């Protein structure tokens, strides 16, 4: 039942994006007559259905917002550390993409991993998890259920606990996608998780102002 609910949510999100014009690739850049860049991921520039900012504690307890990463491309990734497949796959892909960008460009990209399972994802576990993929990745852990619900609502992220054989063996269904902000703090992309390294590398290069080819 939970998987069917998740599938319906993802379909509804894509339909909403299409209705807003994000799927058509016909948006015009503000202040000029140029066509938008050709992203591999879904271009949601100008879409008002998603959150424009966040305020969440990192693993040290410091509240983080977009303003903390001014001048960087920010990847806001929702997941949980016990995820068996798509989360670790996407984290590894992002780490590889940053390595291929080179050290100078990689410094201008910040990956933020938002836990949808703060009950098990303690600050220590979350910190160790993100660092295992890349020492620059930062884990964000909602302080309570209300804060998690709010950020999930802001970014239209679905999440639900799926009971396991024991109380601690549950899994989390969740939206398998990330949101990408450009260096000015503007929301630009809806990126499906588990897509491979090449799409990430292509789109990050565009947002960083370099040639994707």
C-alpha cells in the first residue's frame, strides 16, 4: 500500500510540474530573450510550487539555510541512512560527479542530505554517513516531527514509515529526488535519484557556468 501511495505522489508531482510549464523546456530567461540552458534533469526554474529556502539543524546543531552557501550550487537531497539502495547510490554518484568536476569547481557545490528518519539518524550516525561518501557533504536532521513535516510540505516530499519484522527494522518510503539551487540561491532543478553520474556532471557544469561538453 505504501509503495502505491508513493507512486501516486510521484505521478502527481510530475503532473503538477507539467501543468506549470516546467516540462516543456520553453521558459525564457528573465531579462533577456535567450532560451534556457539544456538541462538533463527537470528544469523547474520559476516554479512556485516548491520551497525557496529551508532552516534545518546540521549534525552539530547549527541551523543551516541557503544563505550559508551563498555562491554555491546546492543539492538538497532527501533520504535516510538505512536506505538499502537509491540513497547510497545517489550519494556515490554525487561524490563521483564532484571528483570529475575537479577540486576548484567541486568547492562551489554543496550537497545537503536531509534525513526523513531522524528517529534513527542520530547526529553521529548522520555525520558518519555523509562523510563516508564525501567529507564536504553535510547532513541535516530535522529537530522534531513538526520540522520534518514542514520541510517535506515545502518541497512536496513524500515520506512514510513501512513496518518491518521488528520495531527497529522498518524502512522509509520517500520521494526519490533532489532539488538543485543555483549559485544565486534560485531553485532550478528537480533531479531524480539513481540517474547515474553523467546527468549530474552535465547539469552541475551548466549551473557553475562552464561548458558541459
